[in-house]
C-alpha cells in the first residue's frame, strides 16, 4: 500500500494519533455513501492524497465533491480508486477519511486487507472506524428482514462503550478475531460467514496488526441506500462525537439551510447532511419513486 500526497499537500504527511474512517466495499455501498456525506459535510475536510495498491482495480472520474466552479473538499482533482481526506492539520488527533471507490481484484481481498492494516499500523493511527454493510437476510429474526439496523464489532471482540451508549448492539463474532478460537474450533458456518461478509478479513488483519478498530455494520436491503447512508453518518457522528455543539469536528449545514430543530438522543443539535454533487444523477436526471427499490 502506497500513499501519494496531493500536489497541494505536504510532501511528508504524518498520521500519528489520527482517527481514520475507512469504508469497505459491501452490500449497497452504505459505507462509501456515508463517507461521501461526511466528507461533503464536515467543515475543513480536504483531499490530501490517494492510496494505491496492486489489487485495486483502475478507477478514475470527476471530483465527486466539486461543483461546476471546481470548489469543494476534493479541490477539483479527478477522483481515483482510493482517496484520503483530512480535517485539521498535523500533530495528531485529526480526523481522516479514506474513501475507497474501486473494487479489489477477485481473490485478493485478504492480502489487500493485510496490506491496509499494515499501512495503518505503520502510520500510527490511534483508531480506525470501519464502515460496512450486510444483507438484511443476515438478521437474526424474520421480522428484521427488509429493515435497517446497526451493529458493531471490534478488533478485540469486546464491546465499544461509545457504540453501546449510542444504542448500537455489539456482535461478538469469530470474524472480529476475539474469543481465542482456533481454526479447528471454528464451525463450517463461521468459516463461510468469514469468507462471505465484510469486514471480517479487515478486522482480523487489524487485530493481527494490534490496531484499535471498531466496525459499524448496517444490515439493510440493497437499492436506493441513501437513507441508510445518512443513518450511518449519524451513527459515526454519535460515536466519534462530531457535531456543532460537541466541541469536536464541526458539521456544517448545507448551503442556504438552517440547523434541523430535531435533536439526537443526547440532546445535541443536528443538521441535515450535505449531498455531494456527484449524487445528483445517481438514479438518472428525473425524480424516481423510492418505493420501486423497496
């Protein structure tokens, strides 16, 4: 895994002590969509470079966050397969977001995950928040199929207190790497799930690299997942303490809009997420009834 700084970024970028938000390609692309909302909405987010790996398929396109005037967090640069955005300067404690747009070549998921985890460990990130999604058919009760719910797993397999406080259930799993189970003790169902669902490969790799990590997983149906993405962005903001009145990273309201009068569970103000320009034609130029995706 190689990091290439943007032309307007420092040649030597230090990530020591930073928090990294990292989506993985998964069901409905909820993690990537939520990351789009976060990059577009968090005040001061700027593209500082891109990541390259032999297993990432080639991907290029227009800056996802630029208006016709070329402004926005991407700085008007072309979008690449995996980009890094940052809020705040160096010195530790900044928020970084790595947006993965490209698929990983078939059969390379585990080696890619291992290299990502090694890069994160080498760069000294304080914590990684992985964003992933899974089919609603993975729900434990028939009544949950078709709806959207959130769970979290950790590299240590111990519950994350912030997630528990936010009402996000803990999912203890061999994929999280905990429990001390050996390969002989794992059932065939465990092995099938580890292969089939993200972000187990990445969480195992992060645990092996001694990286502190928590994964937020949206269990949902696939279709128009923009509402699921907004819900996941809400969850990230709650877990990391992002918001206008939380003393941390500020989330700005979309241009011309006021703060939503609704409040979150902890009583803090909430704003609507800024929609990136790249979403405007996601389902064509004409309005489309969301019911057809239900």
